[in-house]
C-alpha cells in the first residue's frame, strides 16, 4: 500500500553505502515532522527487495554501493515499470556527466553531490514529493547557472520544476528529455513529430503518440495548478486567448532557447 494512503507524511526510503552517513540521514529524516523513514539499506539488492513490498514517495539513492550500484537499481526499477514510480534523488561524491546523464535517462529526478547540506536535501525531498516547484522566478537562476561546468540534466530539471511541472507524472521525464535534445540542437524543433517525439519514445521504450500526449498533460497539469501566468511571465510566451497555455513545441523551444542563451552568456 502506498504511504500516502495511510500517512500524510512523505514516505522516504534510502540506499546508502556509508554507514555513518546512513545513520545521519536517518536521524535527520526521522526528526522532520512531515517525513517518514520507511527503510535504510546498505546496498542495492536490499533496496530492490524492500521496494517489492513498499511504495515510498521519494527514494534516496547512492551511486556507489556493493552488490548492486545505483545505476543498477535504476535499471531494475525501469524493467519493473513501477507505476507510479517514486521520485528519485541520486546522491554521489562524483559529478561526472556520464553518470548523471545515465541516471537521468533511467528516471532520476535530481542529483545531489556529496557533501550536501541536510536542509537542502529536505527541500529537494519536499519538492520531489509534492511537486511544489515554486514560481518561474527560479527559472532564470537555474538557467543562468548553466555555465561551463554545470550539469545540464540538473539545470533542465530545475527549470522544468520552476515552471510548475509536477515531477510525479510520466510527461515530466519525457519533457526533460525533449528539452535536453533541443538545448543541444534547436533544429530538432523543426521536426518535432518526425524526429523529436520518436527519439524520446525510443529512449523510454514507448510510442511517439504517448510521448506527445504525456508532455501535453504535463504542461496542462502545471497550468491547472495555477502556473499559467507564471509560465507566460517566465518564458515570455504569448498564451492562446482561449486556452491560456503554450503548445508542446512552444514550451520546449522556449525553455531550451532560454537555457542556451544563458549558457552562452556564462563566463
């Protein structure tokens, strides 16, 4: 049974190789009145076994672990097709883009480099569980941080959240992939139906039609939660007079273009 059916607190389960850090994180989570630590495990195999009977809201996942590492856990979860999957925060002492890119492709929602502030972790957990990404005012800060050494997955994730896209829906991950592809090559926006949707569909082993529908649902969800005006102000789009929200292509292109411009301005 999912934690939220019986408990209003955020259900968190973690897998962390370092015993000292595992205890520290456990003490912190148990000390937060709106969180519930459902389990703390030392390796990926223990975690996978626990997830067979538990459905947390948020998963804290170490990358380097014995028996089965964090990437292996993400691969197992993807194979199992968890619906809905938990929001996943990857914790690592290593910031290589190859690792974060792979984690993002496999469904990780956020990447935190060790050491990190516990209060920052708490905020990320709450954002991941509730989908309360805040207003578009965060978009500029996130995009502006995309300098030479910044991780693009993390920046795009922050930007998407800052405009109110809830992270617990399937379109969130499809949208992130689409924006990342447009950041690297804005030309794909000239062939959204023929190239962009099929590429995202292949990455997530689904169909272009489902990708298109899920992204549309993600944008509509943000607008229905009161973020339409914030999107308009933050992204600078001119909303349709009758619908009041951007199209898929408009949203993807505007977010990607803002990030590209911010990256090119960064020293």
